[in-house]
């Protein structure tokens, strides 16, 4: 497969990216944390390709990227109070929330569990992709599992060339640090991964957390 590396700011390239996603393809794109790869979040075959491209273990769930915080209610079975507070403070931004998954979320995405990780990225290109697609992006970092987090399109190309049809080049991201992940299905919430948002910042919003 030939991998094209094209500018994300070109409207024709962006339209091509949306067409690829609608056709069930996996593409790479910039976010506010690291570069990601994504696919139609309701297309099970496309989600399967995410695992293949990344060489990801099938037992590891894949998050959703949303265009707007209000969309959370469409995909979460319920929204805990801590989720409301944290989303209000940190979305769009580098915070991933683990919430109870709604019935419509594909089982392959949540790896046999009953929760879904969701985030609203603070990046106009990413949110525009989700908005244009009309469904969430099933998305994860644009690297081979265990590889370095990619901070620019060239980093993605070095790892994934030949594995996907398109890399949207949006320049360097703000850093190669992933989002902070907080499980809000438990009380107190549990920090599963510390990234761009510190534990102290989380606790200033919801009080004491575990992790």
C-alpha cells in the first residue's frame, strides 16, 4: 500500500481524508497531544484494521474521539458527576475519560469490557474530521505498539509507511506526551495514566483520586 503524506490544511486533501474514513480506511492525523490513527467508530471492519495497522493486542480497548463534549451522552450509558466536572474544565484538551459504554458502542472497540474511553481533542483538524464523518473516530496513537509516540507526520511515516493510505500533515504537535486518562466509573475516580494534565489539576476539580 502506498502511504501519502499530504497537508491537512488543503481542503481537497481533507475531503479525501473524510472519504477514506467513510470507506472504512484507517488514516493518521495530528491531535493536540500526539499524532493519532483513526477509523469510523461504528465500522467494525475499520476498527479491526486499527488493530492490524498498529499491531495492537485485541484485548486492549480503543478510545473514541468526539467533536464536542455534548456528544458524550450519545455514547455513554450514564455520565457520572465527576465526568461532567472534568469535561467542563478540561475539554477540549488532553483528558481522556473512561465512562460506562452505551449499547451502540461496538464490542470490538471495548475489548469485551463495559466501559469506553472518550476525549474531545483541542485540535481543529481532528474535531473537523469527526464532525464531517458524523460519528466518533475510533483512535489511538499513530505508532506501532510499543514504539515512540509520534510528534510529527514524519515520525508517523517512519513507523507506519505502507500500512495506511494517508497521513494528514498538520505540523509538529505540542509535545509527544499522551492525554491523561481518568476512570470516572468508580468513586473516587482513578487516574489510569498521567499525561499532559497532572494529578494535582484533576484533584482540584473532583477532590482526591486514586491511581
